[in-house]
C-alpha cells in the first residue's frame, strides 16, 4: 500500500502518522541502544527511561497533582469495572453509577456482582441518546462512577456530573481522555483504555489519588490491588512495554501540537463540520440530542437500515473505513479522535453530500 486511508474506527483507532514513523525506527533500534523497544527488558535502563518519560508527559498534560499515582495496567477498561468495586466497595456500602451508555451499564452490572449499586441517573429510557441533567446521589456512597464519553451512542458529558465534593468521583475516560482539559483534582480515580486517544490496545492508564489507593481492600489477589502497581511503578510483573512506549510518544505529539486546550479546539472544529451538515441534511439525521453530542463519536442514520449499509459500503470503496455503527445499534458512526485529520472529516461530509444528492 502506498498511502493510508481515513480510519473512522472507534478503537483501536487512528494514531498520528509521525508517531508511527518514530515507532518504526524504535522497533528496530530504540534511541541508539542497538535493541528495539519490543525486545528491551522491562527493568532495564532504556525502558525505565521510556516509562518515566511517559508518566512525566501524562502528568504534565493532565496537570496531575503530586498526590496522584499514574499507573499502567492491563485488562482494558473492562478489568477496571471489576477492580474498582473489588478495591473500594466494602461490605455494607453502596456505589453510585451514572448509567449513560452501554459501557456504563456494564460497569454498573459488574459492580452489582460485588456489592450494592445505586443508579444515580440513567438515559436508557431514550436508548442512551442524551446525558441526564440531574443525578440523585445516595447517602454516603463509597464512590460515584460515570463514563465521560459514550462511544456507541455518541454522547458526552460537557461538564462534571453534579456529585458532592465529599464523594470520590470515578471516571471511565476511555474514549475522550486528553481530547480536552480535565480537572484531575475533582476526581479520585480516572481510567482509560489507551486505544482511542492515547495509543494502542494493551494498556490501561489509571490516575488515582494516593489516599484512595491506601483505602483499597488488602485481601485481594496481588494483581488486583492498586497498591501493587503504585508501590512498584507498574512493574510488579512484565507490563505492556510497547504500549506504554507508544502512549508516551502520543503524549509528546499532543504537547508538540499545543496541549489539551489546542486539542479541544481542533476536536470542536472537526465535530462542528459534521454536525453542521447533519443539521442541514434532509437525508441524514444525528442520533444524539444536541446538548449531549460527543466530539469524539458522531452517530447518525438515514432512517433506512438498508440505505445506511449502502452508504457505509460506498464510503469504504472511497477510502473511508470503520464507519459501521456498533452491532447493538447499527447506523453510522464516525469516530474522530485527536489524531483523526480534519481532511478526513471534509471527505466524509463531501461523500454525504454526494450520497444525499443521489438518494435523498
């Protein structure tokens, strides 16, 4: 293949080409060490420098306070669905969940196998096409959990949920972490699978307050305790070294491109192009309520599943891949994360215009 196509996949998702070029060199020879990044010992000096640099960049980008740990775990965000209640949902306590999409619902379901769960709010009554304005927090919950961006249904929290400051706030930020500024200090724990905005599949970044780590259940298996990772720089076992390396390279790329505020402006501009067209189209219709629309995942339909499928096939023929909606909802989904180029959005809008001219 002589050229890359536009990858709208929801994850694993598009990575910056210059990061991939850098990785190509470091796979063969990491920074002149004579050994590639895939081959280095996770305890050797070359990789330790990579790990430390990745943590430093994450801390700098996220303006992370000193009393927070930055951890690199495996098992994806789905493992966090279990680890969080295992560590922090003690016997007799209740955890509050804001159920705004498929993954938020799965997180609550997993927690319910380990303790008592209170649904603080839900948008399931309208197939998760909106973010509820209000939530009802129970008395003294162990924590409150929300999913900041819902990839399947194309909705996103525009501001932090209304949770009392005394309640530890936990966020699944898998699909919008570092796409915009985030106030880490308002959260007790933030976790994110890397494969959408931060890097490749295989590593989950966890940002967690030290005080919360110390409150974790002590009688869990070693690899399910946050303290294990915090006390060992995430190197108790052999971690996902290449994935950690790539997260660092993506963070460096974000820094070179202006940081999180600049990412937010670019993402807002990309999404606006698509939403402006959808609002004017007589064929395509966005599925999320306007006030809840995601900047990361734009979901839309024609109203005719067969026509949706025809559009997706035509897009694929024209070098626009990954537009098929999640199998649970169908339709079309354009995932336009940090590294997705504005030119790809322009190409999609033009194809939609042409398709509407034929089939509208």
